[in-house]
C-alpha cells in the first residue's frame, strides 16, 4: 500500500529508530511509547488487520512472536517480564492499519490492560 505509514517505514521512505530487520520483518521504537521499552514489530508484507490474515501466513505470525521473544531477551526484559499486544480494528485500539505486535517492558504492567 502506497499510503500506509508502516509500509513507508519498511521501505525506508519515513525514518524510524530501527532495532531489528530482516527480509520479512522490521522492528522499531514506537514514537509515542507507553512503557520504557515500546517496540513495534511489523511484517514487511502489508496486512491491514488480524482479520485479514490467511492460514498461509501462520509462519510469518510465529516469526513475529519469536522476534519479540529474542528482542525481549536482547533488551534484558525476559527475566522481569514483558507484554505482547496486537490490536484489531478501531474498538480494539488499532490506529495504523498494518498489523503490528507491540513489545512493552521496563515497568510492571497492570491488569486489565484497557
């Protein structure tokens, strides 16, 4: 999608503080962090919402979670804990319509989350 914010970040046309990337994924710092550590992990492929996922993308989704796990370890969050969040559509809190996994850590998380 030409006008998708995260697609533009993935293509490098909008700058971001990138913490990880490969040919399928990218991870960067959230510009409005909700925790001391707030990383967004996105697929480079444009998928608007979780509702738009296809069973053939299961491996990609697993890679998102495993990348979050590795980043949490690299950022020394594994022992104390962290939260992974995916929002879907407006009432679910999704603001950018390109699926993304939030990795939040560096403080105690509260429950319920929202």
